[in-house]
C-alpha cells in the first residue's frame, strides 16, 4: 500500500468522523420537525419571510454544526428568484465574522446551497472582506472559490 493510498484512507475516515460528529451536534441543537417543514418549503416561496434564514440553515450540512456550534450565523443581504432559481447574497453573523475558518465556512455554505438545486448562485457580501486581516483577505480572495459583491 502506497503513501497515496494511506492518505486516501485517512481522508475518508476523517470525513466520516467529521460528518458523524457534525450530525450529532446538529441533532442536539436543531428542531427536526421545523427543519423538515422548512426544507419542504421552496426557498423561492420564503424570500420575503422571516423563515428564509432558518430555511437556509436547515439546508446546510456539516458546515451548519460549525456555524451554530461556534455562535455564528448567516444574514441574507439580498435574495431574488428567477427562472434559474434563487440568487443569494449572504453575509456572516456573530462569531463567524473574521474567524480564521471563515473561508471554509463560505465554501461549505455555497456548496450546500448550490447542491439543493433551488439555488443557482451564492455570493457573499463584500463587507466580509473588511473583517479579515490582510493575510486572511488575500487568502480568501485567492483560494476561497467564492464571489464577493
């Protein structure tokens, strides 16, 4: 067995462990009945509703555990819908602002929301860039694979 094989095995086992721990943390804090109701309601039907942010959170996977577990959240700066689906501009809230893990959080939010098939574009508020130090800003712009507006 080569080094690459061992790396792949470790990556797979780590991912399983992270997913299991995240699911446990989400289950401890979430209301499964409310989450199911929110997931069953189309995001486009919630654009003007106070349930939009909770519906977005209900659609997140492993990144939800990081957001809620660390005292953070999301704010929707802009949400529209057209024939392609929902277009979102999101900002982070709470402890997530300027967190060193924020680039990964942004990627996770984007990945999970695009995977729903309801959302066709996720962008993030440019004001988030002001919360990072110079190195963090440079990193997220170069390696974050997300768009700021």
